C-alpha cells in the first residue's frame, strides 16, 4: 500500500530491477520514466499519470493535487516523516537530464502522440543502403544507420511547439460516418477514421478542410506540429516542387551527394531516404559523406 495515497500497487518481477545488484524492491512509475514504461507494457501495469501539462500535480496525486513538483516532493517527505514512515535520507549523485532551453530538469510525461508505423516504410530505406543504391562514407557509419532503422520502432512525429508544420488532422465528435461522407462528398483529398469512441479523426492533404463544422459539431484541428526531422526529410524533393512533376524535380532529384555530420545519420539522413522513397519512389541522393575530411576530398574531385 502506498502510505500517503492509500492505494494498493501490484508487485511484479522484472529484469529491469537488476537482481544482480541485490535483493529488495524498486518502485515503477510507467507514466513517468521510459524504462518503467517498458516494464509496464511487459507486465500489464496501469499507466498512472500524476502531472498536468503545466507541471503541477493532478487529481491522481490526491492531497498533493495542484502543487508544483518541487513543493510536492518536500510535502511528501514531511508527511512520510510525520507518519513515522521515513527511515533514512541519503545524499546521492544521479544523472538528471535537463532541458537545453529552460535549463530545468526534464520530467517524463505520458501523453497521447501521433506516430508513424515504421514496419513497412523502413524496409525500402534499409534496402537502399544494403543494396548500395545509397552509399554512406566512411562505410563504418552505415552500421548506425542500419542498426537504428532495423529496429523499426514507430516514429513519434507530434511535437508540442509553437512553430513547425501543423499536423493535418482534425477531430469531430458526435457525428455519423454518413454525415462525414456527405460533408466531404467528392473530396479525394480527405479521409477519416474512428477515434475509438464517438468521434472521428479527419485528415486532408489540403491546407484547409474548407468547413468548420459538420451538423453543428466543430472540426477542431490538432494543436501539435510535426517533428522537425519529419519536415526536414521532405526538403530534398519539396523544395523542387513536389508533389508536382516539375522540371526542377526531374533535373535535380535525386542528387549525387549529401554532405552531413555523422551524428545526424539516424536523425536526418535515414528520414530523408525514408520519405524520399515513400513520396517519390526514388532515393534522394546516391551518397552521404559523413566526415569533413572525406567531404572536402569529394568536393575537389
């Protein structure tokens, strides 16, 4: 039982507890730690999120709801001590990730996000390198590309930022599929899918749906923007007029070489190959030199 919340929590056995380090228990917070999240998925644990988007605690935190994280931590320690539950306090040095912009600790937070399934679109990008349609220089850097892409982990593409390409998805609740079909009759640029409840997600290749509501029910655009690397992956072909069949696209796509830093092979190079093949059916470049020395020599030749 959690002494301050009065909530029963399950006991599970998992390799992440590192039994080789000794006996005992460690707490698992699947909604607030990426490793614990994987444990939660393996063991079927509830994903209990105790945070609001502004960093304060929500109703799931019981008597600590509304407090900021630092104030809640101080109150929890004080309450444990008052209840006679605090055995010992030790000073420890731990690795704590900080935001590059705000310089504050990063608090993992479970939230609904948009993902792209990678099981199908990753394979052509893998084949492009293993089949030498795209060459990565030096050759040893192809391993990081293949290892990362070979996992085929779904790609989280939604970001909660003020800038970027808006995700082209709207949501509407309380309408029928017949109502959707009537509202978008003849529109090949619009598609929809159930949200699993009484609502629908509506997607369009156009900038706007052209309407704001269906049967009086508002169409609300998703507030998130696309991952920077998703937008950047479109660069080789979108700057040349794609999806239109332009003379520039025919003349300059694919190009011969992309010169880049090795640390963004998985972030940018792989994504450009993925999106290039998916959108155009063709690789975006034939070679990707990944060190300054090699790139300079290639440029001279």
